C-alpha cells in the first residue's frame, strides 16, 4: 500500500455507487483505551447537554400553552438540525465542559449529530412518516447503560501504509487486529471513499467501522438456465433450500449456539447472585459492587459475545454463499417481532381477576429459539447481498400459505400445527417433509414473480398475499417424501395436470440476463 491516505480518494456519487461498511477489530494500548473512553464520554456529554436544552424548550412551550398563551406568543422553538445543535453546543461548551480542548472536536459533533438523528426518528415516528416500531423520545445517556461510541466524520481518520494501523484524531496510531489492505487498495484506486469512521466498544473489544461509498461492480452471471431456489427457515432446520421441481438442494441444522451456552450462563449468573452486586436488596440502595462480582459479569459478557460472534460469522458465510450461487432466491417475509413477543395474559370471561393458561413457557422457549437462529439478520443480509452480487430476492408476503399449500396438487389446509412435521395432503394423499414442502412452494412463487417482474439484477421485492395459492406442479422426490394413499402409486400429480402452472425449462430460461 502506498502512502496515499483516504483524503486523496474519490468515488462517484449517486447512481453506480453504494454505501458499505468495513469493520475492523482494534488492539489499542492502555493509554489509547483511556483516550477512546474520553472521546466517547465527550460525545455523551454533548448529547446530554443539548438534550436538556431541547427538553427545557419543549417543557416551557407546554407550560405556556397550559396558561392559555397564544401560539404566536410562545417561546420560540429550537431547531433540531445537526448544524443548529452543534452551534448550540459551541455556545455552551466553555461553561458546561471547560475541559473540552482535551478531546477532538469530532467527538462533540458526534454527540450532537446522534441527538439530531434521534429527534428526527421520534418526530417521524410520532407523525406516522417512519415505518416500524414506535420510537420514543430520546433519553439521557449514562456511563453504565450506553455503549461507548464516537463517530469521526469526513476524512479525519486515515489508513496507514502498514496495513495494520489506522490514525484517529488525538488518539494517534491504533493497531488493528485485522488487515486493512483490502479497503486501502480500493481507496487508492479511487473505487471507494470513506465518509465516516465509528469507533465503539462492542462485545468486549474496540472496533472501528468505516462507512464507505463504493463503486458498484456488477459481476456477470453465468450463461444458462437461472438457478431458482426457495428457502424455508425454522428453529429445527435453520434453512431448507429446494428447487421448483421439488429437488432438495441443502438442509442446514440450526446450530443453537445460545442453547449450548445456557448451562454456563446459569452457573455464572447464580454465582453472581451470591456475590455483592451494585444493589442491596435489604436497604434497597445502590452500593459499590465487589471485585468478584465484576469478574463474574465480565465472564458472562464473554459468553454472550462468543455466542453472538458465532451466529454472526455463520450467517454471513451462509448468506454470501446463497447470494453468489443462485440467481433467484425466494424467502418468506416473517413477522419476527410477533414471533419473539411475550405471551399476553388471557383473562377469564366470567371470573374477574382470574387468568387462563396462556402457554407462557412454551412461547418463551419458541421466542428464544427464534432469536438464537437469527431470522431477522438472515433476511436482512440476504436483502442487501443479493443486490451486491446481481441476484434477485423475492420475499413472499407473511400471509402467503407456503407451509399449508400442497406442492403436489395446490390444495391449502385450513390449519397446520407446529407439531406436524410432515405435510399429509388430504386431497392427493402425498406425504412430504413440512419444511421441504414450504421451500418448494417458495421456489415456484419466486420463479413466477421473477418472470413476471422482469430480469432486473440485484432487485428485491415483496409479493404474494394471504389469498394467493401455489398452483399444482411436479413435486419431485424429496428425501422425506413418501406416499401413504393406497389408491395412488407415486403420490406425485402430473406436471401437466389440471390447473398446472409449473414453469417449464423454457419459461425459466426466458428470464436470463
């Protein structure tokens, strides 16, 4: 790597570029750890200072309205833009934090910008302009609850020629645990431009995340019929991959890293309960925790960090391989938040104050298994990686009956419990593995939608609905498929049977690039 820095890199904006993150683990010295903690604390002070100003302004305007003051005579409202909050901090920093010159100015800007983003999310969520779960008003950050983090905007952070060193303002040269040569080569070639660097303490170590604007490189897809697969996810088998003709491509058992570590976590948490913690249950007051309690908490954090690292590494390798191998990937849009929600109480209809059994333990176990598998992370990674590698992701609507639909005749069951691991069709008599049946239906749905929407590379869309049914087609001979209907010999209907719309080889190749 030559001596050129990120300051010299340029990358085209808009069309032809995308935002990408490169994350490197750091190996700072004890002095650099203190400097990083100081910068993270500076960002927290700037965040809390300006949040107090915003809350005081809102409370003042609310009090004036309660007194009947007209809106025109109210105290002027404060602007929540990044520039306004930063200028407000600059006007107050000498009084609030006279020690501010000890840290880089980017640390205080980072706190103001984080507050501006939090207020913007709250405002949009309140007005309904922001999708997803409701976002509350920002809260003050504390040293114990908030994660130490600081963001360096622009090109103030630099990659050094050694390939294992980055330079941060006021902190100096920090050694990286991993090589940065890949990112450095892209910057030198002008194919990437670093917009910001976020340094945070996550899972027991310091990491630096480079937000990069990188030139989009579309890799040519191989010539020939497109590879179309459907993926069914579950807590027993993490993924079951199948083709539209019913062939099972891959089946990966759920590793259950968290379940394997629960025994160790129980031992450590019981040990921590016997030690002197930060809260006295007798006096109901906070106290100084013992050194043994702190060591036990550090061991608990390491166990959780190992589980999270194993899950992240496995999902990244899996989604990258799926996006690179297949041209069209069909997957179901799951309501993960609802699957991991707590069981609601079931009050008795005729006896006030009495509640019926709500299967709370079973619901908690299923929610833990869903979180351990990482369904949401798998979907998210597939969505952006298919755009990277030029493949197409088709997400069926969450009400699409992929599991209840027979892949042989197309009939839909009214009810299918989770305990039924094999799909037994009451119409054609076909018996097939439940997850394989769902994967075949998702593959056929993805093939039909990709042919209908055109051969756009790197596209992702949600299609299908609760009333749409998978049409009958060849079901293939999956490894769990067998016939139990004495009136049938194969359990597989003819691909040209009544109402069959199974895409033929010609229709699949018609959507080639």
